[in-house]
C-alpha cells in the first residue's frame, strides 16, 4: 500500500534564479572589460619617458670601451658622459676648475687690491665645482641616480642658483678689474693679475650661462617626469 503525500508548500522554480545569476555574471564581465579598456587608453595617452630620451644610453647598449676583443671600464656610463647633459656637466666642471686655478694663482697674492670680489668668486667656484663633480660621479656610475636626482627639483634649484651666483660674482670681479686692477696694470710691468682676473670673470659668465641652460633642461625633465 503506497501513501502519496502532497506538499502543501508551493514549489519554487529554479529558472528565475539561474537568470539572475547569469545576468550578474555578464555584468561583472562587462565591467571588467570596461576597466581594462580605460586603463589601456590612459596608458596609451600618457607620455612615456625613457632614459635614452634624456641623453642616457639604453640598457641594451654595450658598456665600457672596446679594446680588441674585450671591454674595459664597464662600470662607467659613457652613454651619459657623451650625452648633452653629460657634456654640459663636463664643461661646467672644466670652467670652474680653470677659474679656481686662476684665482688661486694670480688673485690670492693681490687679495688686498681685489677685495671682496675675490672671496665671492672663490666661494662660487668652490661650491659649484664640488656639487657638479659629485653629480657627475653619481650620474657616470649609476643610471638609477640619474633617474632619481634629475627628475627632482634639486637640479633645477642648484643650477638656477649657480647661474645667479656666477653672474653676480663675475660682475663684481669685472668691476674690481676695471676700477682697481687696470690702473696698476698700466703702470706696473708684468702685472698678470689684471689679464688673469679678466679671463676669470669672462669664463664666469660662460659658466653661468651653462648652468642656466642646465637648469632649463632639468626643469623640462622635472615637468616631464611628473
């Protein structure tokens, strides 16, 4: 004898539940596709900056100097040294070294005649020579240092301040040469302080111009890196 018991509760259909699940899955897939498309569009429109675009060698370029079948000095980044920024640094360093040598050799013995112009120029060349030399060493041995320091405001502020210091100290030295040294040069034979200090403040103007150009390039790099 079989008993058939009917369940008085109404049976729920599984079809509406499946439709809801399918719709939610489709919505999540479409949302993920929209996110991927938006990220690709942002990455395609955003400018990309590489080390080679700012005068640095690429990672695939060979290191060091090739001599016969081997390479030497592979730790030095010659790609930076021969780039536009590297040549600017080398010229800044060379002019600062020449000015410092002329000031010590011909200016210090006549410090009483030159006055504070000598002290101002010595301080300018000393500070700029030291900072530029440290930056050149860091950039020449490490690409990471170039990427971290160059894209900051340090290079822009340093080169701008160095240009102002060179222009001001060169103007002061030019005034000292015309007012105090030139009359002695006319009456004292062999008075080499005047032509040496004249060459010194001319090179100071050139060094200030180089630092101003470097500050402009560093600012462009800073704005591009941002």
